[in-house]
C-alpha cells in the first residue's frame, strides 16, 4: 500500500512539472538538422551539389506536404571536428520526422525518380555518391520549435 502511495505521489509530481513547464510555451514543429564539415577546397562544390540536388527535391517535398520547410546554414568552423554546413528540414511533428510511412516513402521515391530521371535507386545512389568526397557527416540533431506564450 505504501509503495502505491509513493508511486502515485511521484506520478503527480511528474505530471505537475510537465504541465508547469508548458505553461510558458506551446509545442511547434520539429527540425531535423544534419551537420557536415566540407573537405578542404570543396565548400563551393558542395553548395553547387545542394543547389542541384537537395533544393529541387526539397521544394517538391514541400509541395507534396512531406515537409514544412528546409534551410541550409553555414558558419566558420571553430575546430577540426566542427561543422561548417548544416542542412535542416522542418516536419510538423516528431512522428512525421521519425516514424516510417509507406505512403511518404512512395512520395519521396517518386520525387527522387523525377529528380534523377530514373526509378533505379542504385543509379540514383551512384549519381549522388560524389557528395561523400565533398563533406564529412558529423551527426544529426532533432529539435522541437516552441512558441513562447505572451505574458499576462
């Protein structure tokens, strides 16, 4: 009995803390941001690659409702392991960003087939593998956008 009371008390505290934390904001969409470090002398090549491949596919995905928005960020790296290019894609929710959907996958495949003028995924991969010589992948971050509530 005592264990049940303690468990109920802890659960109430967790729920109260969660409710209090969201008193100041509402949850928004989710950014998926991949960070890269371009290899020496290939920054402009990578920008051209993104412009030719990432940009048109992302524009079409936006029209198809697969994503809400996309952006590319650049900065001066602070050290050897720091990123200089970040590619960000905005999804309406964590579910849309992380969960598998056959319908969404089919839409993405159609976009890629149109972009690369072939349904053959192996050929598409061969056409884009040049990007691996232009940059090193450093990782991906998932971030929820929040909307601050106005003060009363």
